[in-house]
C-alpha cells in the first residue's frame, strides 16, 4: 500500500508522514526531497534555473516512478502537486494508492506559517498576518477542488501529531 498525504503547506504532511511511516513500519518519502536528490538541486534552484514547467514535468515523472515502483510507503506531496497536470489522475488510477487530505483551517495554517515564514519561500515576502490569511485563503480556495478528491479527509486543527496518526490508522484499517 502507498499512503499519499496531501494538503496545503504547514498542514503536517511531512511531520505526520514520518510518524505514520514509523508506526506502520513503512518507508517515508517526501516527494520534494526525492526530486531534489534525483535532480541534484533544490526546488528553488530548479525553479530559478529551469523554470516551473520543467519542475512540474519532473514532479509528475517522479510521482509516477514512486507510485509504480515502490510499495509500503508513506508519500508526502508538495502542497501544489495534486493541482498540476495529471497528478491526481496518476494517484487515483492506482489501486495501491490511498490518498489522504490533511485538512487544516486558514487560521491554523497562518499560525503555523507565522513561525516558519523564512523557511517557506512562497510566503516569506508577506509582512503581516492579514495578508498571510488572505494569501492562504485564496490558495486554499483554488486548491480545495483537488485536495477534496482524496479518498480520506482528516482535519488536523488542534490535534497532536499522534492523534492525527491514530485517526489515519483507524480509518485505514
């Protein structure tokens, strides 16, 4: 089984993914880190030197590679991965893939991002909370149609990572 975690940045995909993988004795794969390793460049460098279209093509290529070759993994996607190209089709067409949307509210995401803005290039330029909330709200509105195609939706607001993992495990098994 391949458990795919999707959601907006700071929704907990990597954090929950690592804990879930450990609990299930699965491997954990972060798609962005996988791409960086294979391309021998950071996501930022890929965007700067080769552009977004190149990145999105590679993102789909590596998503197919992982979901066709590996098994018993927890795969954390980038926040935009489900929203581009045929990525949702790739995920939905595989019988071994279970997609899970880790859903966090705009307020919760803003709270999490406020403390880590410098690590998130997409929001590093936003100077105040009102702008951040507006930015997140607009993005979530655009992306929710993709995220909501997941087989499972787990709300992460005000829950510990352990509680979210337990909820996922109960839903899966």
